[in-house]
C-alpha cells in the first residue's frame, strides 16, 4: 500500500500522505477557511481523504484573485460534469427572455463557449422577464448579456453576433456548436431557426421552446423529444397575446428546462426521460 | 401507400389524436397530406396549418423523417414516411 495519495486541491494535483484528515489539511493550507468542499459538495464533517478526492477551501467574503477564482467556482461543479461541459460550445439564437436566462444558467455551470446572436437592443418593456438592468437600456442585448456573463463567470468564452439571423447566415454563425438553442419570440422565426439549422447540421441537436406565456401552472411546461435531434420545451399551446403576457416566472421555467436539456445532451443523457 | 402523421400542440387537441396512419396516392406532397387531413378535422385545424392562400404558414415546423421540409418547394412523401407537424407559437 502506498504511503501517499493523489488529490486535487483547488483543482491542482497534489500528493499528500495517506491517512491525512480533511480538516487537518484545511488547517495546514488555509487556516480560517469556513467552507470546505469535497468532491463538489460542502463537507460538514471531518473524514480521511481518499485517493482521487477533489478538495477546495474557501473563506467566506474573500474575493480571490483571478487565478484562483475559476478553481473555486469549479469546486461546486459536479466532478466529471464540468470537465465535459468545459469543452462544449452552445449556440443561442435570441438574447431575450429565454436566451438571456439560458446563457446565465449555462455560464454559471461553466460551459466552455457560448455563441449568442440577436439584433435588438434592451428596452424598458424587456425588464419584466429578461436578464438585464435599467442602466443597460439602449445597449444591444448581446453586448449587455456579455457584460453580465463576464461578471458572473469570466472563464466562459462568449462570441456575440449583433445581427438578424436568416436562413443564409445561420450555418455560418452556428457552425461550431455542439448543441443549438432556439430562444426567439416570434413563431415564424422559431420555425426558421429549426429549418435552417437542422438542414445544415442534421446530426446536431436543437432545443426549441414553444408555449410559455402567461401564468399557467409550471408543471404544464415539459421537455419532450420530437424526432431524433429536436427537443421541444413548453406547453405547446399558450401563445403570447393580449391578455396572456410573457412573465419572468414561466419564461424562466421554460428557459431552465432548455438549459437543463442542453446539459443532459452534452452529457450524452436523454433530455426527456 | 401509408405514412404516419404525428401531431403536436393545438393540432393534436383539435384532431384528438397524437398519431395516425394516412393512406396516400403516389406523388402526394406534404401539403396535399395536410390539406387532406384538414378536411377531416375542420376549419380551425386547417387555419392553423395554412394561410388564406393555401400556403403552409411560416410558423409550422414540419419534419419529414426528422428533416424539416422546405415549405417553398413541394416535397413528395413515400411509403412508410413519418410526417411530424408542430406549430411554433409566439413567446420568448
């Protein structure tokens, strides 16, 4: 039996003596750390460290330097998941209610690259559901979103395209993606993205949303597979129209269904079952 | 010959069926199939699919064997094909 074990401390490989206790290592390496994360979960009790463990010590309220930050953020990403999604590229067509929330969710879990396209600017009427701020009114949505994503997770590569997507430019803008997300508002534009993307990249999955307006029960929004490469989120029937507006809670439910479907697809899991 | 027609959203509610087998003649197009079944399911069903000129609406997501059909170019169906129709609706 070896006298040492290999662990990762703040994502850096380390060799430590076998039998080392978790809290003893904390006291030796970061005295005063009040959050101990072991293998992606907070550790409330001391234990003997095992070969392959992934450990991070955090002092609450301390803003780490940039070099440390990604490692500390990664500490809460589930081991095995983060390594896969860090390599992934996701395309998002539309940076409105769906697109801005999907982008933030994917950035928080440490996606590798986002490609976001939208031609519009932030307006006051967007603030009821879209992930922007008052001082961003008038900015192009892709610019405002990149600004916000950089504040959340600066280690996500973000390619923005300030343009109107058309059947002609969809293949060029989204050619590099592993998973595509439709996040438009207009019904005809939703269909346009599906047609353009699926014809250009028939083997790549696309996650679409339709039927998310109003304040119907959250559980009427579901994720279902439609064919081999299309995943559809929503209740499929509730359109945005006078009397049935788009509101943050239900748009957010749908957006996070889409984000979770993306995550499951990237991990090779069935988004519906 | 027969094809399978899968319906989603409001079309499914109006037809009260998720999936059906439709018998078609040779050289039948996707539009022909949908116009034919519209005759069975009524004006509301047809008006979701087609505009006043009888053209498939741009918001229809129509897949033939998982591939989106080109609405500007008639597509002929073949025996054993699966035609999937999902109306996209506004909101995002």
